[in-house]
C-alpha cells in the first residue's frame, strides 16, 4: 500500500470526513510531511471506492458548497489494520538490526 493511501485510510479510521477534512487530517497524521492536493485526493478516493475500501457517506451543503463525506468500509478497516501490522513488523525488524549495530554503553 502506498503511503498516501495509508494516510487517507488512517484519516477515515475514526469516522467519516469530507474531502478538506481528509486533507487536513493527512497533514496532521504525517506531522506536515505529506500534503495532498485535492485532485490527488479525489482520484485516490474514487479508486478506493471502486476497490470497496471507502464509501460515500453523505453530502452536505455548507455556504452553498457541497461537502461529500466518505467513510471506511469493513474491507477498508481490515486493509488498514493489515497494513499497520505489516509496517509494525518491518519497523520491529529494522529496530532489532539497528540495536545490533549500536555500541554498548560504558
């Protein structure tokens, strides 16, 4: 799973969000390292919806502008959980190997 996909699914893990809310949450979760453009986000959301990982929740009109809300599906939640576990295993393996290369404390 590519990092932007992982971050989008993570942004939706605690409940439905509209597009701009997803953009903000991705930036927050990544500590400002990842800033998605709206075109990139909506292309990804269309792909994730086609894959059954996210679904359109509802539309809301605010100040004359349409906000489309998305939510994780059960498959999306399972995919995010599996990817988080995979990344954790990789991080654990890396940390184990790094510890082997650190000099012993005096």
